[in-house]
């Protein structure tokens, strides 16, 4: 895609919910954000998803945030739930090799998933969160690389980690978190 969402770009101001089940996003590229998915809507649920070899400026695999360009919908309350999914070997040319999360109320909840082998040239090899909250339950975040926060980089919001493994990530500052 030229701008947002190499595999899927979704923006909506209403209260619609989007469900993605047993789907693979592989080898997609976005000129701006969300190599696999760009989401800016009410609620997206991903179950048994696979994201690999996707590339974008922010959010190599997933961009859960509003679009920055003025001709897109401005929405800061995007919520995403990811369960039993793999986010692997994706690249962000800036932040969030695996996932980029932003917004004042754009929470993301990840359960029973693996985020591994992703790369960001700035922050958050696995996850970069610049707003809202991130909740991780039974998640493995390993072998991700960034300059800052190899596993997770959080500039705002709360990151809750429950029964999860964050290890063997690489960064000059904060290899894991």
C-alpha cells in the first residue's frame, strides 16, 4: 500500500467491530504505517493470526493508531485484542518492528502469543507503545532488535505483563524493556 495497511487498512468512526480469524499476513509493505494491518476503529479482534515478513515505517506487522495524514479519519480510541497469534520477522523503519500502539485510549491486549525476530531501527523491536495501555498475558517476546527497547518500548501508558517471557532481545538501551 502506498500509505497505510499493506495487507489490510481499516478506518472507521462508528462502533463497528472487526474480527480476523486464522489469517496470514506475509510479505506486505506499507509506505507509511502498518505493514500487515493498519487499524483505526472501535475494536479489532485477531485470533490465530500469523504476521511475518511485513514492512512499514511504524508497526512492521500491526499499526494500532490513527493515521497521521489529514485526509484520514482522526480517531484515538482504537482497541485491539490479539489471541493465539504469531508476529515474527517483521521490520519497521522507525518504531514497532512487530506492533506500534498509540492513542489516548487505544489499548491493546495480547494473550497466548509469540512476538519474535522483529526489528525496528529506532524503538520497540517487538512492541512500541506511545500511548494507552498494553496488557500481555502468556506472551513470549524474544529475539527482537531495536536501538531502544529491543523487546518493548513504552513512552506512555501502562504495560502489564502477566505470566509472560521477555528475554534475549537486543538493543543499545533496554535490551528487553
